[in-house]
C-alpha cells in the first residue's frame, strides 16, 4: 500500500504531481476555505504525511490521532500553529519553508511601510470616490521615509532583508533581537539597541519577530505610549504580538501616527473590527510572501521535504532538530 499524504488546501496540480506519482495524495478541494477541524482529524488518522497551512491548528489532538504520521510540512516560515514538542515526542519531523520567501516578504514589508507613511491607500480611495477637487499644499500629506529611523524588532533573515532595503532610503537602522547580528551591523550599519530604546527612538517600528511566549502581546498600551507621536507601526510577523485594543486606542488618540498591518490576532479579520474603521490604518490579508514565485517555491519545498522523509532521507528544512531519522 502506498503511503498516504493529506494536503489541507488545494494546490496546483503541477506542484502535487511529483507526490502523486509515488504516493496516494488527497487534498482539501477549496482554495479559499480552511479544512474543517473534523476533516483534518479524520485525515490525520490515515496519513503518513501532512502538508499544512498556517491557518491549521496542528495541536496535540491532531498529532495524537496521527498514528502513522512521519512528517508535517508547514507552508510557512513560522510554525506557531504546530505543537512542535508533541510532534517531537511522537517522532514526527516538522518542516517549514524558510529562506525562499525572505525577499518577497521584505518587499511587501517595505511596500506596507511606504503605503502607510505616504497614505497611498487613503489617497487612491480619495481619487476613486471623486473627492479630489483641486490641488492644495498639504493635501493628504504623509511622512517622509528617507533619512528617518527604522527600528526592526526581530533581525532574522527577513529583518536583515528589510534593513538592506532601508539603506536605499538612507535610513538610520536600529534593531532589537534575542542575539546581536554582527553581519547586519558590519554590512548594513545597523545598530543594536534595547527594546525600550528601539520603541522610543524609531520613526518606523517594524515588527518581524516570531511568535513565542516572550513576544506574545509584547506591543502593549505602555509600549505605544512610549513611541513618538509621529511614529508608524508596521507588523508583518504575527498578529498576537500586538494588543490590538491598545493599538486601536493609540491610533485613535493620536499617540502614534499610523499602522500598516499584514497580520492580525484573528485571521481573517472581521470587516467590523475597530482597526478597520481608522483612516490611518493600512490592512492587508496576510500576503507577506504572496508572490507567485515565492509561494510556488514554498509549496515545492514542502513537497520535497515530504518525499525525502517518506523515502528514508533527511529533510531540507527541519524545525525540530531533536528529531532523528529512524
């Protein structure tokens, strides 16, 4: 009997074809709707491998019912949706998709920063709604990017790629990370600082840190109060790093000037969410890595990792380094 692979979202046929030639492959057939929880649990019971999206909660329950699961390939660089400890105890390899999405996510982060600073979305809607009646000196005036200070919270590969792009705007680059990145300091002129210093000194606070116990809800009311009133907050990492009620209040009260958000605590965010009522918020539907090339490479990497493990080989991008090939 061929090993059974379940994919939790419909992927293009040409991506899945290499697996279909060797294994029994089943997919959830909707691109726009997450797999129901009960379906995921039923499929996990039969599966030798799972290819999951970040929208799936791959918790201990899923892992426990997956008696035969050998690998879970998560279509994301982050893996906070997966209980890695439980998987490791069960001898399941967890794989992610780092590196292949770095530049695309950095591009989107800078685009989001620019759109928020220069009020691009607001200005485009202004024209479309017929409100542009004449030129005026401060019509939809935004904030300059060049020569300003960017503070990057989370100097991983995406953070470094954003810092590299910031040098093109002659920006002063501050960063805070769990450990210092000498390469970023030497190559890009980035300056390491404490979290408090980053918050207080930056014109643009850019959140690119992973979601961990330490970073969850780190951006609170007090943090937003310590930012410059002209500061713009950008989040392209994970929504739960931010107290969204505190962010709403900070924006509403003028404690900070604007926010560009690609991620939210609950995704998809509801159209009635208070943040979406504010003109100084640019909101995107978690599209950081969503270029055709990058998403294709992410899918291909997941497929390759699954095939490697089911063939008795080491995967390319292993999250749980304690896992041992049996």
